[in-house]
């Protein structure tokens, strides 16, 4: 996918030059996400999203314009560039816009040291549902919890690539895994709500779902019977 994004940014820059831009920078982002929500021990919602978004900034002298799209067809890219150039020609001048000096551009980096991407396989919907159910059950087990408003688990993966007309081209990937739970204590006007949630880049680092659910339940119970401060004027 990174190579595809590299190609997309190159297409955007070439289109900008053909349309008459002096300089340009282009961004391409691809992502996918999966989330599962449960309520009362049943699946409440399952959602999956995938897509690619592209953005282009063109510069003509000290004028600029930005356009974006989720359509990556060649004719759309050409139209984006033409519209961006037309917009830039009508834009007011800005003395502070421009690209970085080529001498300031990064030429090499080691993404592995940043540990932004989990090499583990994407979790299945069943795995996410199991985590959400476990968190909900743990919250419900806390004495004083009247109900659980919802429990969820999710996963996301994203790739980003940036390229500029003066020589920079680079990108990175990022993954995330999360579990959260919302618990309610009390009934009627005495209801109190609180939650717990955790997210990590590496799935192996994510705290267990049971612990997250227990924490949500305990926080909700700790809010019960709050003391109201007296009204008055205070320094």
C-alpha cells in the first residue's frame, strides 16, 4: 500500500506542474478500521471502514490553494490540479507560504525504531466482540453497578505518504487497538456514569478487557452519592 500511496502523490505533483503550479505538495492517506459494540451481552453494532484520501496544495508565487478528494482516478487528479491552480490564481498573496528549503529536508529515517506499526495480524470481529463482552461482564460484576451503557473494542491501521515538488517523499504506517466500557451506578436521579478505556499501538500491550471493565464499574460506583458544595461567593 505504501508504494501505491507513493505513486499517488507523484501523480498529484505531476498534475500540478502540468496545470501551471510553481510548486506543490501532495498527501495520500489510506486506512481501515473495525469496531464492535455490545450491549446487554448482545452485539449492538459492527462497523468496518476502508478508504483512501488524497490532498494537494499548489503554490503560484506567494499564492496557494488546497483541494482534496477520495476519488483517485487519473482524470479526477487532473481536475483537482486544474481547480487548485485556478483557485490559487485568485487567492490573496501570503508572504509566509512556501516549501521548506531542500537543505532542510530529511533524506533518511528508520521507522522501525519508532514502533508505530504492530506486525501482528488484524484481529477478527469475533476477537473484538469477545473483548467487548468480557469488559461488559466485568463491569456488571461490580457491586453497585446498575447497568452498562456500552462496551466496545476496535482496531485501526493507517498509511500516510507526503511528497513535495522540491524533492521530499516519505511516509509511515500506524496501527491501534482499543477497548472501552461505560458503566452506570444508581437509578433515576441518583444515576452516576463513568468509563474506562485503553488504546495501544501493539495489541500485546493492551490491558486485558476484564480489567478495563472492572475499572469502569468501580469508577461509576465511586461517583455515587456525591457531596454538593454549598453555594456562595468565594475568592
